[in-house]
């Protein structure tokens, strides 16, 4: 049966369930979402003008919900009387983006999902978040508040020195660099801790021991121990509150790593560096800064120089730091920051220099851009080994002189067999990841900045070039995209145009509309209205880009009139008129149902509700997808979107 798209107006939603109460029944409707069945499974192109604030039938808009009883407002109210603390909420809340849903009660004997739902109550309500954003002041209060939370949890900053920390920040590739670094050092037989964000499927992915997410049992045990300790020391009247979502997980990671007695901990900065809550550490062993770019401009600044200043805030006096080649201006800022702090900063030579005279290095992560991340990881790992007295840290090659006025170059050395093994076996899901399932090949990359999207497009096109072509039948390319926060989605979509997609699909970072049993995908920092409107805006950007791409010719007949609806799908006529049809779906599950068309046993195409008209693009596109010999699907724009897709494609990841 063909999957079809329908245009319906969602019914108004009830007010959210107040914090501290369970939804109706044990797994009833999620607060803030109303009745999931009132939303369309599939939605056609947006109608009306978003910019004018007018919406017609099928626009997916519903009256905004929320208010004093909204999830997350309990913590907001306790902070609202203390602006030095409240000013830091927006900074921290930018890290709070799992998915969408509600909150339950808790008990010391509660399950893992209960622990995660309680954790989600520490997310910041979307309305309060906007108020704090407008009034935020000195972000230095972020670090002071974090030190107080650490003390209330039973630790002092000095205790963190035991963790032998590697601290990594940057705009692009910091997670991949951390993954390379952790895997290299684990190949030396060291017990590693690794704290990263965001998670893709389950929140426990953020805290890893020896490369593996901590177990549900270990997460639950440490969560409740820390949660109750902080609850017992809370005093709303004096602004002594509960930490927010990201702060709590950072505190929890410190406790887990100390109690598990790791040999080292790799910490990935959340946002920026200078005022990130991971930056309360005093004495990391070594620091690293990956490639810089424009991202989180509302928090870090709107120029590369301002962003470089924030990233350089992780430098510590006397602690070696490494960075990769950057544009001249931000590199000069990093150099000046390092000099002011008395931090020895080194520029990493390219990976090619380390390969000279030896075998080429094989990386476990695909993409040319991963070579820069691997080069930084090798330097950071080697420095850590030397600082800790390890002899097997790579034989030095001929040194390369540094240019006057430039950063000194890091040493060129021969990577050891254990380093090579670590690079080869590195895994980091959701970054340049391929999954093949029958006729469908999924290309997953959470690129969300212009530079990372450029790298994603290069990787995708190279991967397409390498893949085997079917002996007969058609090939179809599908884009599944979403973008969140203050990112320029129009710029990201423009970079994706050369990939020549037959279909562009847009949906929120919401795995399933009717799911109530997965707290890992919950998110209170945005409303459903906001994310659906943003998807419609993405669709309009995409349509405008394709309208601009096709030069008007008054003497030519539009392809739609020549060939009917089918020409919108595959553009069999002149290549320069290629136009991708687009659809908006209300959740990831519905998008995957339409893309797979029953050709993957995990997804069955939905049956059309009675009495509704099918959308022509979804109807005709279903036939094309059902008959295609190969379907290539690129999922990009948001790591949370990639995580939702992985959750559905690989159900074992949720176990």
C-alpha cells in the first residue's frame, strides 16, 4: 500500500502536566503534546507565509501552550529571585536538547527511565529560557555556580585533579577528536573515562568507561545518589537551587569517573570554553582546540575572533595545549590568550607529516576532515603519555622550524603501533556513518555548521562515487534534514544543493509522536509549535533555493506542464532544472515510514486515514521509492535528528 501525506488542522492541546505529577495512566499522554493522534502523520508543503504570521489549512500550527505549570518552571521559579544565578541559565540550556516530552515522579528504587525523566525536569522551560536570554549578564557566574554545585555534591575542585583530564574544545570535530584520543590511550591498556554531549539515543552515552556507555544500573545508582544529595541541600528562599540538565550530568560524570577509578578522563567542552561548566577543572594534563567556525553566536559572539577568545578560555598556566591550523585572525587570538595565561601552545603538523617514512594511517572514521582531528588527537595523546612518564610515545622525526611570530610546531613523530591501532578502531556513531539495509543506504552525519556541512557534502559525494551501481533500475537520493537553535539553516541547505536530491524531507528531532516510554528523547527547551514551524521554514528555504536555481525562460514550457507530477520527482529532462520535491513530517518515524515504503521490515507504510485527500508528491513519490533499485538517504543538520534516526534503525541501541 502506498504511503500518503495528509493535510489536517491539529486540535488545540491541553495545558502541560505540572511538575511532580504523573501523566494520565502509567504511560499516558505526554505533557505539552496533547493527543498525538490529533497531529497529521505526514504533511505536504507549507501553505501561507510564515513571515507574515498567517497560516492556512495544513500549516501544522496550534495555539502555544505552557505557563507557570510547564515542565521545568519549578527550577526556574527557584532561580527567578536571584538574577546572578538566573543569568547563567540560557548559557547552560543551550546544551539541553534531547527530544520532546514530559516528567514523572521519582524514588530511590525507581527505574532507569524514571531517573532520566527526573533528570529531564532539570531542563529549562522554553518561555523562561527566552526571558533569561534577553536579560543575561556576566557569564562568569556560570563557573561560580558550578563550583557551589560541586561542593554541595560532596566534591571540591581539588578532587578533580586526580582524574588526569584531557580537555578538548572547538567548533568542528571536538567529539571525533575526543573519540580518537580516548581510543588511542585505551590501546595502551589504560582505563578511560569519556564525557561528551549531546547523546544520540540514550543519555548514558554521555558518560563512558573504556569507550562504552555506563550501564543503566550504574547510571541509575549514581543519578539518585547525586540527585538526593543536591535536593537535600537545596534552599529556594536563598537561591540555592538544583543544577540544570548539563551541569548535573557534568557533576555526575566527575563522580562516576572518581568512583570507577579511571586512569584518565577525556572531557569534551559543551559550548565555548571559558565559561563552560567543564572549565572548573584546575589542572588538566593537556588541552586541545579543534577547527574553529561560526556557531552559537548568541553565546560566543558573531566573529571568529570572539569565538577563538571563548575557546582559548580552557588554557591553563603551564599546561600544554595543541591546536590545528586556523585562519590567521582566530589563530592570533589563540596565541595571545595562551601568552596571557602562560600556556605553552603548539600548532599540530598535518597528518601527512606523521605518515612520512611509514605506512599510511587508517582511520576508523570516514571523511577527509577526520585527518585533522586525528592529527590533533595523536599530539594530545602523546603529550599525555609523556607527562605521565610513558616511554613508548613515538619516535621523533626531523623537527620542522617554526616561522618567526608564529606558533611553535608540535613535534613530528612516528605513531606507535598502539596509536595506529587506536586510530583504526575508533568508532563515533552519527559522524560520517554508513548503514546499509537492503536497497537503502543511510548516510548519517550530524553536521550543523557551514564548514562541517561542507565537509559532510564532500564525504557524501565521495561515498556515492565509491558505492556499487545497480545493474538495472533507478537510484533515488533523499535528504532528511533538520536544524535547531540560532543556526543559519538557509546557508546549510544551500550547501546541500549540489547533491542533487530527488526528495527533501523535513521533520523535528522527535522520534515518535505517540511514544511515552523513552525519556532520553525528551526536551522542554522548545515547544512543539516552535519546532514544527521551523521545519516549515526549512521547506520554504529549500523551495526558494530551487526556484532561484532554475533561470526563468519565457519561451520554455515548465517541466511540470510537459511531464506532469512525475517530473517533480526525478527531473528526467535537462539536469539544470533538477528540482527536489519536499515534504514535512511530524516526527522521524513517519518520515522513515515514507522513505522506506515497506522495504525495511522495521517500517511499514502508514494506511491513509479515511476522508482525507492524499498529497500528490507523497503519493507519486511512494511509487518511485517502491520501484527504485537503490535509495541513498543523507541524514544531516542536527545530531539530535541523527540520534532519532539511529534509535529507529538500530533498536538494540535503546536496550
